[in-house]
C-alpha cells in the first residue's frame, strides 16, 4: 500500500505521517516513511538546491524539473523497491504537490504537468492520498509558531510566498481531490493531530496485521 500526505504549509502532514508510521509499527508492519523533495540520495542534494534561501532565484521551469528529477529517482530507488517487498510506503508529498504548487501556484499548464508527472513516476500513483485541508491563515500561523519555537529562518522558502499563492494551492488541492475522489481523501486538518490520525485511519482499507 502506497499512502501519500498532501496539503499546504502548516497542515500537519509531517506529524500525522509519522504518527501513522508509528501506528503501523505497533501493528507489526514495517512501513517506509519518506518524503519529497529529498527521499533519495540524489533527492537530498536537490532538496538543498530547491529550498536553500541563499541561492539566486530558480526559474519556475527549472524548479519544476528539479522536483520531477527528485521524484523520478525517489520512485525508482526507494518507493518501488519497498512496495515490491510488501512494505507499506508513507510519503510526505508526492506528484499532486507538483500540480498544486507548480500548476495552480505558479501557473504552469496542468495537462503538461500531469504528463510530466507520469514520466517521472513511471505511472506509479499512491493508492490513497490524504489531503490535510485547512484555511491558509491557520496553516501559516502554525508555520510561524514552529519557526519561532525552533529558531529556524523561513527566509526564501515557500512559506514566504504571498497569502494568495497559498490560497491558489489550497483550492488547487481541493480541485485535484474533486477530480480524483477515489484516490484523494479530504481530511479536515484544523483538528488535533490525534483526531486527524483517527480520521485518516477510518478512511484506510483494512490492514492485514502481522502482529
Ligand atoms: P518542505 O520543507 O518539505 O515543506 P513542507 O513541510 O510544507 O512539506 O518543503 C517542500 C516545499 O516544496 C513545499 O513548500 C512544497 C514544495 N513542493 C513543490 O513546490 N512541488 C513539488 O512537487 C513538491 C514535492 C514540493
């Protein structure tokens, strides 16, 4: 089973993905928890390039191909081999992020992005995508709080884009969900992480327990 978490900044997907992995471990499963960008060795270098605020601006086309290169290597080296051995895979962001961010956010052609996504993944799609949805203001507030707590700088990252950019991404994700109701499940992410996890678990098909 291949599960992806998607959503705007501050939606809590990283926390809930980790909690889902722990839940699975508690049931004797051996999930692979991974993320994009940065899930493969090449991807970790690409992630530094993509998110480093001190670099000169990257054109949206170059940015797109870096995300796609990350996904191509990640799918081939990490995700497919894990699925082949029967491990559940939990991925923090996947192909829908490209449609939401580069398509709805940066204004690139959606049909072209779908085609490029298909090349980069070799047409591998998550069995289920949890779209953790919440208002942009709430998400950005959570990011600010996290940055204050960790003392990290957010300069130059996607968190620094305008509120309108994040609004376009949120509605983009909701449109993706409307177009793919079988694959993408919208989860209200304004609740606590425990409640969000429960909602995700209630949408999962029954898991064979090996415990
Ligand atoms: P990250 O720090 O992992 O953010 P988050 O915790 O919100 O996932 O940074 C990843 C950023 O890259 C995030 O802002 C979304 C963006 N992104 C794209 O623009 N396109 C993509 O295809 C992917 C996978 C991520």
